[in-house]
C-alpha cells in the first residue's frame, strides 16, 4: 500500500516546524524550528531560513528528518519549499554547484564532496536536483535533474545519470527561471502512484507555479522495492561557490492511525483435520477505528500475493499475516504494516456460573445462557443442554437460551470456535436470595373537597425492614410488567383500594408487596340538624357528644352554641386526626299569607296558606280562634290577624266591611232610592255587579255612575220588584293587596 497525504490538514497546521500531530513535517518559523530534523555539516539556522552552505568552496550542508518515512504503500505525497541561491561565486568557475531535495534510503550523515549536489555516491531513492553549474562546459546554468534510482553515474553526479524511465533533465531555465538571485523561488513536488503501473511514481514538479515535469517514473537500482527513506535537502560547493538557503518546508505525510501494530487472536486447529480457518477481516476494528473507511489487503508474510479469500483463510500451524491498510477517500498513508499472528493452540471452554433473580419468590429466574463466561474467544457458538447425555447425543437442545426460565440447576454447554474447535463446559444456575417483603396498609383522612378520596405517602408503607429501592404501581400486572408506574407516590390521591410496591435489592431482584389503602370516612353529627325559628327568635345548635374537638364558625369550641339567630353556621368536628366541616342552617319560619277574604253581610271568612298550619285567627291580636270565620262583624274598618303553628308575630290585614242597605224603593221620594257604593271608590280594582236570580248581570257600577244603583238596567228601565244578588270585589290597600269579596242580597221594590 502506498501512503497517502492528507493535504486538507494544511489548514490546521500551527505554523511550527518539526513533526506535528497531523504527521506533517515543517521547517518554518523565525528562528526556524528544527525539532525532529537533523542538521548535517555546514547547515545552520539563520533567522527564518536554513543556510546549507556559505558562499565558499568545498563546503557541504544537509538537513534531514530524523525519522524515516514509509512511502512503500503511499498513493500520494507532497513536499513544498522555498529556495534561494546567491553569492559572488569564484573568479574561475563562478557559482556552484546547487542543491537537491531527496527521499533516500541512505542519506548523507557527514561531508560529501561537491559535484553531486550534496548527494552521497550510490545513494538510492528519489532525487530532485537544482543544478547551477554545468560540469561539461564549466559554465552557469539552471537545470532540474530527477533520478528515481541509484546515484552511481560518473562523478556521482545525477547530471550524468540517464537511466531510461528513471531520470529527467529539464532544459536550461537560466533565461526564463534562473535559480540564482536574491529572492526565494517556490517549489512543489507531488508524488502519486501510477495506477497503470503501480510500481511507478508520477512525479509532478512546479517552480513558481510553472509546471516543469509531470510524468511516470520507474524505480531503478536500489530504489526498486525500497520500503522507507528519509526526506531531506543537501547542497555542496567545489571549485565554484554559492550560498544555498531553504525555508518554509512542508512535507505532507499524514498517516492512517493504527490502534495496534500486532493482533494475536486465539485460534485453534480442528482435532479431526489438524487445520483451521479464520476470518481475517474480523480483526479490522483492532487496527483502526471505523474500518469501513479503509481498504484492507492481507498477505502471508514473505509473499507479495494478496490473500484472495481473507474471510475464510485456512491454516495449519503458526502463520504471520501482514495487513496493509489504505484510505481510499483521502491522502492518508498507512502507518506501517499491521500484523495478525496466528498461533494455533488447543481450545478448552471453562465452567461458568450464572446467578438470576427469584423475582417475587416465583421459584425460577430468567437466564441469558449466552452470557456465561465459557470462553474469551470471539465468534464462538454455544449450544446448551439439560444433561451431558443430551449434549453428546445432540438431542433436546435448549431452544431459548437467551430467556431460559429455571430454578437452581446445572446445564451443559457445547462451545465451538470459528475454526471448528469444540469443547464442553458446565453452567451452574443459582438463584439470588428472595427479597423479603410484607404486605402493609396505609390510612389517611378524606379530602374535604371530595370525601371519597385521600392523599397517601406510599413511601410510608412498611413493606420492608430498612431501606431499599422501590417503585409503585396501581396493579399487580403493572408491577410485574413495569408499566404505569406511580411517579407521584409521595402525594398519591386515590379512594380506598390497593396498590403494589416493587422492592429491589442490590442485584436488581425484586419482590412485590400489596399495600391496602383506606380513606377514613367522615364522621358527621347525627343530632345537628337544620332548624326553623321565628325570625325574631334565637335558638341553640348542639353537635352532640363523641368528638375529639369542636370549632364553630362563631369561634366557639364547645359542643353547643346558644342564642343563635337565623343564618348559616358550620362546625369542624374532629375524630382522631381527621376533621370534617358540617354546615347547619337556621331558617326563619315562613309566614302565612292571607290569600283572600269573603265578606257576606256581617260574616267575614279569611282564607290563608303558606307557613306551617294549623293557623290561628284573631281580630284584636288578643283573642285567638281556630276558625277562619268571624260573624257579627261591625260595618266599617277592621283588622284581621293570622299566625301559624310557630306562633311567630302574626300577619295583620286591614279590611273594610261595607255599610250597605238591604232594601231600596226607587220612587223618587229621597228615601232609600238607591244603593250607594261610593264609599269604596278608593279601593283597588273595585268591581260591583248586580245580578238577577238567574245570574244575569243587570248592572255594572263604576265611576261613571258614581258607584250607585237606582234599581234600573242601563240607567233607564226599572227592574221588576224582587230580590237581586250583588257581588263586590276589590284589593285592600295593604302590602299584600289582599283580595276582598263582599256579596249579598238586596230587595228592590218598584211601583209600576
């Protein structure tokens, strides 16, 4: 696998040189930070740049990463830097020789004579030289040389190496992009695996943004198959001289983060075949986080051929597998080859014990047999049987091992590894001690707003000695299923009934206790009743004995209160710890009402209703009678008094008994010529009618005739001599507008 470069990380670089957490290496800062780099020979830091050589002859300077970088499986990598070549040179040869960026297996560690741009003889790897001295003409030039191979040409000078497919020499750029000058020039070198020939690198070089080369290079010489090397820069002077400087170096080599370099899983061989197989991909998560983001290739150590079926890799003895991890979506390189070490060993399952909850003293627990610690080998299958006989015969396998209900017992397990190795083990099932609870009861006072309900603190139910976690439920089914939990258990409002408490121990086992809830019913006074009294009277209200306390609305705390009048009263009656408020009313008795009075001659009949019969009647408020009829009542104004059985202040009605004559002789002699009713003219709704003996109305007295009748009909024709009936009605001028009916007979004597 070729290592990839993650150029996106450029944005999070902190600007320091050396090795950063993103695995990007830099030489930057002022002064340049060289942490993680080695300076060789004449190379020194000068402010914000590294001077490889001064402007003198026969000098050498180099800087290299202290740690080798593996690019053997890197798809992409990138290096950026700025260089400057300046100085006066020598009179005879001018400026020379130039410098080289390289990735070498064997970098320089000491002085290297000029002529080879600071590259040691026979050094192998990738070399990119920036040459300013033409050794053939001994003149000045600006050429870029590239060698992906071994520096073994004449004079160890890559200028003369022309290995086909592994070298490149640019035209002389001295007129368009001269290397010598006072300003820095910027270089980008990109390496990328050639997908058409994966052993080749496509190298792209830009100088100040101008593309110099972009082609595929094949490794040659010692570069073939190189697995790692050192990045660095070197320069040398010989008979010519120049100052060679670099700065702002960035080497982008971001790596796939490897969690474990070596994974040694348990594997075994099938005793029947002496061989085994393993899914190599099952270990991917032990090498990297998020394995799906990467491409894995597996090799038997020493072989360059990938394993074609890594999900079912066969083995017989100790085998080392090399794992190459690639990131296809970015430029991350691998972080060294991972290793899966397969060392087959005999497989033996171990006995295990499971302990379950005997919930609510059911006598059984529900076990997940697959959680028994029978082996640490991942991917094993387990089969469970009630007896060893069944296991050996392969019959009566337990069908529900993840939810197996059982009391204390011993089972047997057959454990098979992914490689087909088999071992048997015993599984002992134990029951945790029963959570001991007792049923309990709670009593509470009724709510005044709703006497059928009470508020309970369920936590006060003594269902267990000491403290333990509890949950509360309205039914046994809810308690078993854990549904409809009562969350407001401290202020639970309910009628009399039951609830259930689920009590847990430290192992999470539980028992369920029943709690009987009793709402203490209110105790009311049976003797305290509403009363009716005369509105002007007072009475006594007595709640009766048998209560622990009394608080009346009057403030009294006695059993009874005296001298109370009409109104509404309450008393708080305490029984034990409960208190009930009882209301009592004292009503004013209803006064009777005189509905009408009939007057017939001197007889007055009083009609009444309302109040509470029987009634008493009087005309002087002193002498009372049971009869509603008064006889021989004198003509004129009179009073009627009526009271009911409560003997309250009587009602008083004013009446008028008309003084009328019984005979008229309408002959014009001025004596008894007419009946005169004008004395009643001030009565309300006064109506006077004269009727013959057949009930025919012969005359209507009103204002127009001054309430008088002279024995005629319609004011003209005289009626025959005879008896006539009169009826007079009105309403007395009192607050009740008492209706009065006065009737009788009158004799009319007319002479024809």
